C-alpha cells in the first residue's frame, strides 16, 4: 500500500527531477501539500527573474486569438486588460456585438512563467460593473476577483489593480465574477497559460483552445445571455469552422493541446482523429506519467481545463472536434423542422407560388444538403455545416478544427489539403473488386 503522502512526495520528486536549479523549487509548489503553504504566504516575494520567451519557455499558440502584451516595470510583468464592447466575427457571414477585452473576443491569452510576479490593471469600459477572476490560480483571497465577496465591483470608467506571484504552472482561465451570466454569455473570458521555468521539457508545439457556446438568434446581432439550453453557436477560441485556424505540426513533433471550457451549460468531449493521447494535466495540476489516462477523446467539463500530449507521427489532415453532434453544427441547423423522409415538393410549390418566391424546404434526405455552398440564409447567420473540403463539403461546423501534420514544413502557415499517397485513399470500389470479393453493392 502507498499512502497519499508517499504518493504526493513521489510526484514532487518526479516533477523536480525533470528540471534543474531554481526551477525545482518552483515545481515543488505544484504539489498539493506545498501549495497550501504557498497560498498562506501571499505577500512573499518571488526570487526568480521574470521568465523570457524562447529562453525560459516556448510560447503557446492560440489559434484565432491574440496574446496579451506585457511590459517590465522594476521586475514585475505589467498587463492591462480593458473590458469593452467588441464587434466580433465568428465566421464569414456571422458578426455580433459581444463583450470582450482589448478589442478581442475572447480576451487575449495571458502567458507567463511560474515564479513571475504579475500586475494586472483592469479598466472597465462596459455599461455595467465587472470584476476579474483568475480561474484556477492560487492567489491571495483579496485578489480572487469575486464581486462583493472579495472586492468592490469595478464601476464603468474605473481601473483596478491586481498583483500576485504565480506559484504553479499549467492551463488556467480568466473571466468576470460579476453578472457572470450576462458577461460570460457575451464573450468575456480568456486563457491564462503559465509555463514551467525551463525550455528543455517544453513540447515542440503547444496549442490552447477555449471552448464556449452562444445563442445568437438568426438575423439578430447580440448573443442572448438568457438562453439556458438552446445554444446555436459552438466555438473554439470564439471561432466556428470554417473560420477555425488549423493546428499545423511537423511530423515527429511532440504536441500539447490545452482545452478550457467556460461555456454556460455544456461539457465537451473533444475527439482527435488518428491519434491516441495522454491527459497530462487537469486544471493546472500535472498528472504523474503512471496515472495519466490515455484515449482519443477527452471530456472538458464546464469550468475546467484538460491538457493532452502526443507524438505527431502520422501525417494527414486529422479532424478534431466536440463529439456532441449538435456541437459541430452551426446556427441554421437548430430549430429546423424534421423532414427526413418527407416529400415536400408539393408544399414547396405552393409556398413558392403564393408566399415566398424561391422557397425550398431543407433536409428531406438528411441534413447534409444544408452544407451546399450558396444556400440562402437569413441576414447575419450561417448555414449549419462547415465548408468545402478537398473532396466534398465537410458537414461539420461549430466546434471543429483540423490538425495538419506534414513531413516537411518550412513555416507553420496553413499548408493546404493533405495529398494522400497513392493507395491510401478510400475510393469507389471497382466492379472487378466487387466481383472478386463477392460483394453485391
Ligand atoms: Cu460539445
């Protein structure tokens, strides 16, 4: 039998052994028992110099989302977040007046290093009060950002200051903790990535994706914060396919993908094609190698982060998406009539001749036909399915993106569609093959 204490100590030793020098001390803070001490010493100064990109850490990539810039002031990393209304494009055809930070929806990704002292100024340019909560971070209570409970709310026009030392590494998030239902439904959230100190253990490619869900009634341009169940826009970093930027990786690289979920109601089982991966971290808590779950799908619950790693040994265009099938469809797929198997030709004729010229019912043979390009949709809305693929339309939109693994890359720009080597592509069976194998089509 192994006691919990022994288990934690082994984890601490393993984590420490992976790095060197002062980084060991910093990593020890990531184990539960030592964390309690760190939390109780909120005024303690960090002895570590501010971590520098490409020296102390390999920067994370957040597709479709910018990074929050910072400047050094007397050894402190200083950031400025401005909460404000932002006109946001989810995909060509669908724009909405959202709330975000610094002109971005979601807010820009914050990136720092364990041991850094960070200072955040938060300016409120919204029409109502707000606060900022550092989700998953071990901070002094008065820096936790819960309106009314741990601080005064930030009124419109005011700028508040938060300051603390980062005592852990992993994948975290930020969001307001005042009128949460409205402010988060309108887009106010972001990723907060804290790297361990030292680039040796860093993966070759490190991506971060924040999952969320929205209700934008077709034809309107405001997310509806009152919605509890019928979300019709499911996003990765506030984009829907085909606007989600692909994850571009060179074959043989070690890849990390971090997922966070700050949607209102839904957990998302994210499925990656072509690979099995290890779940290496939950909510910024590293999992010892022997305890890591392996799989091809990771469930990312609301209010949580999950981080996976794998070796990208297989080239191709690999789908990565939420496996809730209603979460890989866009707006116009929701609230549609179920017409599968119905002959609507007579109804269409009548509606066309008397009511709406050009009217056409959709979906008699399934919903795939709604993916045809050029389909008419209401103003400011997008069809339910994705975009044109290499061979045919891709009938997934929403929470869908593509991992593009290539043997030869000179840049991480989108390399286009994967060219399948001869003999490795599914195709129409020939009459000779059918006859040879005794298959009647
Ligand atoms: Cu989902």
